[in-house]
């Protein structure tokens, strides 16, 4: 009920303000896009009669978080659903919208630059790079203590969004992992500043999310244009503080080459090279599993991976995600609110349950790539750290020499 009331209040305020561009209560100017006001393709939300929600009572919390290994699954070819790529309807001069839901307002976001990301790397424009005043050289203490290095990455994330200023969430009601049913009346995200998708690393990250078949066990077909998108994303994030720090840290440890171009190729391979999952070779990658998410086909369907807040926001906007409430802390702790940036939640994706999932809300793509890469090369399965005000365990699972899964768990 509280989420519904907040939604109605927001609508009334937006109408009084006359839309975006007015002063907020702090006297700052901002433009807002609601959760349903983001870039979308022309297709309607995917409907598959094979999808069914289910309870995860029989699973442990660790399994529910999405630890996966290979198992036999025979999958034939299956067409991908792609959004916003070349060949889509561009009749509105490059502007696209998604249907509005409930009483939230409508907005449009321009995405013309997404097609530019498919061009050869030397024909693309990139940002100027990290501020020279930012210290990206790891100290001896940081080199001796991985948790200190992870904290430093949090400090270096200058692209991280600010709750209440850049976005608004409504956590709704809480539940336990084994409880079924929707505890909320609305969406998790109330609004997100449209300036977010103008940030180069965010925009390039979004362009990658539609490159995958979400069904585990189906062989991926990565086109040359999509490979350009991958390389361009790595090039863009490599100009930021967290990735520059990551390179210096890994090269000091003898894990990464000192040559920065070789390091970028190493990152591209780690995150985008395809490997087998669900019994089919070339059906998954670290990027797809961790950030995009997959739907297991073995036995009862369930969502695996999917730990990125941007993907959650976009899929919620397209009505493919149904937020069902936050998960109560395992120990007594503070309940999440609109300011919380480490969330443990439950949701359905395309009608399939993710009984427990955790995500760092508002962090930048480069920050997540950096912390998970660092934990993979120099950490263990459990990596305890304090990120800002949050005690966190960065879980990192391996599939051979690949990242099988990586995500944060509230360590309280």
C-alpha cells in the first residue's frame, strides 16, 4: 500500500511541476525518467507458455543465489530476442519508448549512439579518461590486503549514482527466502535520471544486454558487430579509475601484463569468451551469467545469475521483471530503505522465479567488472570486505579458468 501511495504522490508532484526540468526540493535541477521510461525495442514482453513460477523451498540459499555447474541438456538452436539493434523500426528519429504502467508518467530516451558502438574501434569516440588527480596506484598496504584493495575500488567509483538524486527505489515489504507470493504492489524503481544513460560506460554496457539468449544451454551466436560492442565497452571502461587501478594491481602481482593493450584483451577474453553451461558448449559467458542472467532448463525452471541493477531496471521497465519484495537480513540488521545500495531481493523474470538475488544498486559497470575480476584472480570463493557502509561478502565461483558466477552478499 505504501508503494501505491508513493506512486500517486509522485504523479501529483510531477503534474504540478509540469514534467522534467524543474527545481527539486533541494534547489537542484534534474530530469527524471520513471521505471517505465527507458529504451526498449519494438517487441512486446516475451511470452513463453513454458515459463512457470515456482517455490524454492527445497533449495538452500547458496543454490538460490545461482551457483551453477555444467550438466547435460540437449538444446537446439533458438532465435534470440534482440532489442534496439539495426533493422528495428526507427521511424521516430531514433527515439523509443516503452508502454507506461500504473500511474507512472511516460518519457523517451535517445539511443542513436548504440548503433555507433557496432563500428570498428578506431571509428568510435571515447571519453577523455580518468582525472589525472585521481590516485590509481595501489599502496603497499593495499597490495598486501585484498579487502583494502576492494575498498579502494569503491572510493574510485566516481560514476556511482546517488540515491534520491539520481534514482529512487521503493523496497516495499520484506519476506523470507522460502516464502512465495508478491509482497509489493509496485516496482522496485520509481524513477531514474535520464542522464544516467548518457554516461559513456553505462550506455555501452546497456548496448550489450540484448546480445544473449536468456535460456541456459542454447548455443550463443555472437556477430562481428557484437564483438565490436564488447571491445568498445572494454575500451571505454579502461579509461576509468577502477579499471586503471585494477590493471596496476594485477600487473604488480604478476597476474596481468604490464602492456595496457594486452591487459584489455585479457579482460575481453575473461568476460566475453564463450564457454559451456547446461551441457552445451559456447552457450554462456561470465558477462551473460553475472550481468544479464540465464534461465535454467533442468527440472523446474529457475533464474540463474542476474545480479546487475541496470539490467533489473531495464527489464522491469519492459515488464519482464516482477519485483516481489526484499529478503529479510539473515541476522538482525537494518531493514533496507530508499537509501540502501546493497539489496537482497526476490523477483520473477519472464515468469520464472529468482528466490534470492543480491545486487549493488547505483554502482557503475566499471566498478563491478573491477571487483569481480580482482576477486577471481586473487581472491577466494568468499571475499569479505566493507564497501562504504556495507559489510559485504563478494562471492566468486569458478568454472575451470572462467568466472562461473560473482555477486555480493550482505555480510550481516
